[in-house]
């Protein structure tokens, strides 16, 4: 930035200035929410001890592990179970979870604690597929021989003026077996649709770093990916047209759970440049403080999640009159409906107070609570070895409403509730950063505007940002004494030079 010419303004460090208000650049992030041991035990029941021990072994925060568990379980349940609060309202169990923290916060270890058990399940699914594939290939080879013989017999029959026999059933091996999948890490929307069309159940998309995936999802599709993923959250029917085939891929229930981590600065950049289409508001977030470094006093129990996940994977869908698969609909009992309705009223009040992304997020909390209640109910049954749930009661719904509405809402507010201030505040913070980094003592509006910074592209925007800096005692307006129209410049509070 070019300093003002001395003839236009004489910079005098001895001028009397008030102390600058440093809250302009200090983080306004809310403190990390926490749960007491008693509250946590009430929330997660029989899973509490496993979650705590897994977090201790991995050296990470238990909030990370808990959200990873819920999100992963939602994908395994998939389209086999949907929650029905009342007639006209259905919710798939699909959850999207993002773990927010610095690189050393323990996000990846937390993901490993939950995702590693899936490797055992994937291994067994792969073995089963390979055996089915081998048997099918053997059957297909025999079918090829039968088909060739039938064609030869049919040709002779036609040549002799007769009618060929009906093609035998043994001339076809039927459809090839489908490789079942629980988790994917990267795939095009077309590939995801193909997988869901063949497996039906649902998938988990997991990524160590979600910001890159979110930021680039439209790169190869001309803007088509975001609508796809919005539908993947709702579990609705979806059709994808394929370039290489005249036949589209139709997915009955497009259901994909999403799980991963990101850093606070990457999240902030993503939020500031993201379309406000509700995609980000659908994510449940946890943003705890890092845990102290310590040696674990216990060992990781891998058997519990593997056993529970296998029980969830054993859940089968319902079928309609035509033997077409459909979800089993798990209804809320009367007490759960009452609890949900009370929570909806509370969310309406929160929504009235929220701004920006938080307003959209709060508006989705009732549906998220329904989804979490279903996942909690299924996890309770899976770890206890009980029969799978047939209804959602007040205990499930109460825990879900508290977790989503109190605990995770506070995490969301910490993560992005105030991360997008008004444009003039963002502009003021940008100028403040320039002042601190470059030691600027004086400048003009055009010096800022010529930088081409976001929110500072027009004279009006720059002046609005400067008004904020004046109100925080960072700068002062000065008018030149030369002939003609007075030149307006801005002097920087010299006290900023003494603040590190």
C-alpha cells in the first residue's frame, strides 16, 4: 500500500489516540461445549464406555468418536429402516457429520476408531462376493455351452422346416452377483448412483478432509453435483443420465451418509465462498478443544463395534405387494411424538434468533433429531444383542433432541454461527490485517480499493469498512490542507505499533 505524501498529511505519532479496540481482530468464536460424565452416559447408554475408551486410546476427543459412530451407523442401517414421526413425514437415518479441529486435534484417529471395524466387514463382504462370483462364472460357462447347443439345434430345426424348442433356463446364468459396499472414499456421482442402484441399501462416503471435496464437487459436472448430494441426504428417488449409455441409472432411494474432518480456517474459507443452498446446513458438527496429551490406560475394544455393525448390516428391508424392496417404517410412539413437537417449538424460537447459516441449520434440527433417534435406537439394540426396534419411544427422542438441540447446536454455533459477519465487518478485518502485517501508517480509499480484496471492490464498500475501523479506534479521518478540493486520508492509530 502506498503511504500518503507528506504534503497531504503529516503523520504525528505524538497525537493523542485512544487505545484501539482489538476485539475487531480477536476471535469471536464461542467456547467449546462439553458434557458431564453423567450427561454423556445418559446420552449414549451402553455405548458410553466404548466411546470413552476409544477416545482415550486414540488420544482424541470423545465428541469426535461419538459423531463418527452415529454417522457410520446411519449408513449401515441405510434404507432398511426409516423413521416416521407421523403420517406424511418420513426421515431416512442418513447423517452427515464433520469433525472440525486443527491438524493435531485427533480427527483422523477418531475416524479410525470407528471406520477400522468396517474393514473387517468389508473383508467378509469381499470374500462372500468372490465366492458368489466364482460360482456364477462356473454357471455362466455351462450356460454358454447350453446356449450354443440350443442355437445350433434351433438352426437345424428351422432349416428342416420345423420350430425350434424353447430356450432352456439353463442357457442363462442370470444376473452377475453384485459386490456389496458399505463405504466409499471417492467416486463420481454417476458411479455412486450405479452402486446404489445395484446394492439399494445406502453408502458411507468418508474423507479425512471434507473441504476439498465440498469445494470441488462441481468441477467436472458443470454444477450438477450439489443437487445430487442434496438429494442423497433425503433418500429420494433420483435418475442420473449416463454419457456412455442411452439408459439412465435410476436409484429408488438415494441415501449416502457423509463423514470427515476439516480445519477451522478451511471451513471458514469454504463458508465464505459457498452457495447458500442448504448443503452445509445439513451437516452435524463437532468442534471441541484438543484433549491433553496422555498415555492411554486401556486397550481398544475392536470386537464391540464389529459385532454391532454386523447386526446392523443383517437388517433386512421390507417388501411391498410386488416384492419390491422398501424400508421398514419405524413409527414414533405417542410420548415420542409429544417430545418431538415440544422440540419443534423450541427450534422455531431458536430459528427466530439465528442469522446466516445458523438459521438454515436450526431449521433442520427437528428432522435431524428424528434421524438421530432412529440411529440411537438401533445402536442400543445392536450393542445389547436385542431384537431390532419396532418403534421409537420418548427415551430415544429425548436423548436425540438434547444431543442435537443443545450439544451439537452449540458446536455448530462455535463452528460457523458467527463466522460470516456483515460485509463491512469482513472488509474492516481485511484492512486491519493489512495494517498489522505491513505496518501501514496512512492510506487513502483508492489504496485499499486497488488491492482488489473481497468485500472491498467499490468506494462505498471501502468507506463502510473504514467507518467500522474508525468506530474501533484503529484509524482516523484526516483532511488535507492543500488548495482545491480537500483530500481525505486515513491515519492509523500509532498505538497499534506497540501491540503484538
